[in-house]
C-alpha cells in the first residue's frame, strides 16, 4: 500500500465532508473527530449493513441499546478497575510527553531524545461523577466496552423475548478509553464506536460456534468489497490471550503502516456471567427444558471497531489516477480520485445533474426527478460547473450513479445514467428510474 495513502484519505475526508477534527476552531481536541454530512451517511450505512447481517438475517439474535453510564460495581466485577485493564506508561523526563512503552522501539523519547521514566501501569477507564457532589461516593465511569451492557441485560432479554440457547444479543454504541497514545487518524481514539455481538451457547459447543462466527465475519467484509489479500486472521497465542479468553482470533487489515486489528472473535467461556452472578448475587444460569440441564452459558463474542471499519472502506476503495480518467484537455492536466465503494455503503446513491443550469426546461425536469428519487435514497442535486467537473466531484465521494438530464430528454423522456467505476453511459426512460435503481441499490 502507498505510504502516503493515509494522508490522502485524511485530506479527502476534510475536503469532502467525511471527517473533521473535533473543536477545530479552537485548535482541535486530541484524538477526537466529528463525522461530517457524508461521513455520517457512510457510518450509518455500515451500521445498517452490520445490523442486517447480524440481527435481521438471523432468527435468534436481537438488539440492545444499553446505557453508557452504569454502576461502578459492573466495572469492579469485570476487572476493568484492576491492573489488568491498563497500558504500560513511560514519561520523558525532559519534555514530559507520555508514551506507551510497548509502542517504542528505543528507550528514549521519540520527540526530543530525552531519558524515560520507569514503566508504570495506566488505567484506561474514564472517570466521571454522578450527582452534585464530586467525591468517591459519586464516582462512575464512561463504559470502556459495550459488551458489559449486554451482560447486564442478558437475563432481562432472555426472559422477555423467550429466547432459547443458542441466541445472541447485538449492540452498536460508543465506548471510551483514555488511550496514552492515540494514533493513525480515526484508527485509535479515546471516543470510539463498537459493533458487538455476544452469542450465548451451551458448554461444549464452543469450537463449533467460534468457527462459524469466524467465517461469517470474514465473509461480511469480502461481500462488501474489501480485497481478500488485504485481510487475514491472527490467532492469539497464550501470552496474548485476555485473562477471560479461551481462544481469540483477530481479523486484521493491511493498513498503510502494516497489519492491524479491525475485529476480534473471542471465546470468552463462562467467565463473564459467572463473575457477574458472583458479584451481584443474581442467578444468571440457564435451564434447558429439553435436557433438564442447568448451566452458565458460554459466550462467543464478535467485536468490531466501527471507526476502524469506516477507515478501511475508505482506504480500500480509494483510487488516484494521474492525468485523469477522461480524455478532455482539462482532465489530462489533473489527478482524479475515485472511491469505488460498494453502492450499498456509498453516502450519496444518485447525483442528479442538468446538463446546463441556464435552461429552465432541463432544470425543471432534473429537480422533479431529484424530488422523486430523494424520497427513497440519499441523493444530491448539482448544477454548478461543467458536467465533467461535476462527474469528478461525485466520483471522489463514491457516488455510484450520475443521472444527467440533457437536451435529448426533452424529445425522448429519457436520461443518461453514468456508472462511476466504468464511466459507461446508458439511456433510461424517466418512468423506469425507480424500478431501475431499486434493482441496483437493494
């Protein structure tokens, strides 16, 4: 991969309204980002694609939206308030910048070359207070992962939805970690979004379901267009395993800086529910009426970082063409960029373009088509600049279809559809546009 690709994506993200630095007019706020008009569309489309695959297309998985703030007892029981949920911190004695020890290649400050302090553990939980008094009695924490909210509601959901094992609970939501060294744009942030599913199973069936979900999750990326040679599995060895894990595999992506994790599939065993049952005093066991067995369910977890997934779809679909893709004199002088992203994910589905803006009849027809299409899809209307320049603007944001109303439209009631990836064009009757795009976009 091009080592400058990340810089190109960061530039594109700001210029075209995908991602902005948080609090930018005040100089920004480290490792926090805002998703702009096109960014939130792409992000919502990714959520929808994940939700459809995990919840709608399965008959035994349901959804949840748990509170970000929970009792601090949850985090005590889960082990997040111990040294186990901490990173190795070192500080430069000269410039006082702080770093994760395991990220450093040398035992000196990468910023100024100064000496470093001894390593100490730094807890990643973000602390806050509930109520008008700030003291130890009112301390709570912003959640560091979404799965704990699922465990808190396991019993409620199982009983209210009359679920039988195996079944799953899915959740998309924000999590917070006070990272020592956030890095690589939106790859590692202090505020991030997760898409997690906890699958509750009978003990002894762990391998079966782990293998199933490992295959399912890899295929999700492939089916949405991520290149196969940009994905791989990383099997955790014993030293890498979390204290609760029986087995763990990461799905890794080939980023410009190297292979890195985008999703984890974990066999968590029975540790989570057993531990919460112990600390809460509640019975979280499951009674199987068919076999008359009572047991604590085992858990297979799929945990994906939404912001990281957002980033890989930008990276994987970005193409830069020196000299442009078209043969006009103007285009040859330029470098064109195209996002060949899956149409199901693209922020704008259809761009409606009158050939020229000063012809009232063309503009009227174009706006009428736009008004009809926007009832079903997120579309853009654009009449500014040459038609070639408008095509290139839409290519750069990944719009799969450009619809042009031209002078022939006045005669044959048809419009020209231009395809982003091939630039080929096709004439379609106006009356057939809805059915045409329904076939293409669903």
